[in-house]
C-alpha cells in the first residue's frame, strides 16, 4: 500500500502480465452468492474463502471467491475476519495488470476503505494494516503525483505499513518488506533511497528464500542503478523457479512483471 508515482507502483502494482482467474473484466461482487458456502457457520465460510483464495488465479475459484466475499460482507459487515479477507480480495483484483488503471484504482480504494474498518475493529493485528497499505497504493495509482501528495497519502502509507511491520514483519511471506523495498526504490528524487530499497528487498528474501516478486523488484532496482548483470542473475532465478513453493497464484503473477526485456536491452 504516500507514494509518489512510485509508491503506487511500489505497493505491488504489476506493470504487465497474467490476469486474475476472473479475467481482466471481472468485477468484484458480480454474480449471485453461493448460497451453500454463504450459509455455512461463519468459521466454515471463512475457511472456504481461504481455500478459494489459495486458488484465486483459477477462473472458477476466483468467481466463487467474488460471490462469497460479497455475501459475507452483507452477512457480517462488522466482523474483523471477514473485513480483512475482503480487503485481501480487493487488493488482488486491483493488482491485476490486465485491468485498466482507473478500475484498479477504484478497487484499491474499495479495499482500503474495508481495511480501515478492520483496523478500527482490531488495531492489534497485522492483517488490517497490511491490506490497507497495499490497497491504498493501488488506489493511488490512478491519482497522480500531485493529488496523491495533497491527500497526505505518503504519510498514511508509511503509518499503515509501519504498523504492519511492527506487528509481524514476516506477514504474507515477506510481503511487508517487499512493499517497503518497492516504495523506497520508486519514490522520485530526492526522496528515492535505493540503499534502503535493496536492504528491505534482501530482508524479504531472507524471510522467504523463494520470494519471486522481491527478486523482480530487486532486479528493477539494480537495473535502474546501472547494474544489469546483477539484475539478470536475479531474473534468471525467477524464470527458472518452480511454481508452488509458497503461493502459486502470487508466484505466477510475479513472473509476469515486465523487467526482463529491459535487462536484455541493457546487456546488448
């Protein structure tokens, strides 16, 4: 999840690649709720939602997840565990590189609003803060630098992600540190700090040695610092990595980030 053109991207907005299982035009909340799953006892319905999320780049699972999220928001609008999972869903939708930027921004705002409700209900858990930050970043993508800054988004982003880091820096397999790294790398001069970016991204990889998105963002950082050979080494690790070691849909999306062609061009 502030950001200057960067942070928007910083917070994990992918530049190109695979779409969600629902497709580029899939609208969160479209369709009719799955009555069976929606009417389960809440713990069972949440378990079903988590299972669907693990398969979220499968079209059928994605469509069912959309419907179940909306049904649970209607059924339990003040339940913390429903709210942070709904924000997680909206982040994934707003992170889809196959969706127009304006729509991704709207879905990011939806997710951010939902995550803020989660924080109000439970200010001592990492999930609300983390999903607020990354959804905020995707929302900011559509605002532009001046408007994002005028709304105080840099400070809000730092606050939410800072709380997430303090509560559980290893949350989502190192994604908190990945978001910090991208943030520092993509801030415009003079705020950009590639040293801090590299430190955070390396920490993300220490937390999760298989992390692909952290490697891709690190490669982008190294490329911009005119270190193409190091960038290519990292991207070679990404392109040869087997999928499914920690989060298959996230790994496949990380593989879609378009940095490799830029590296090849610099190596010529």
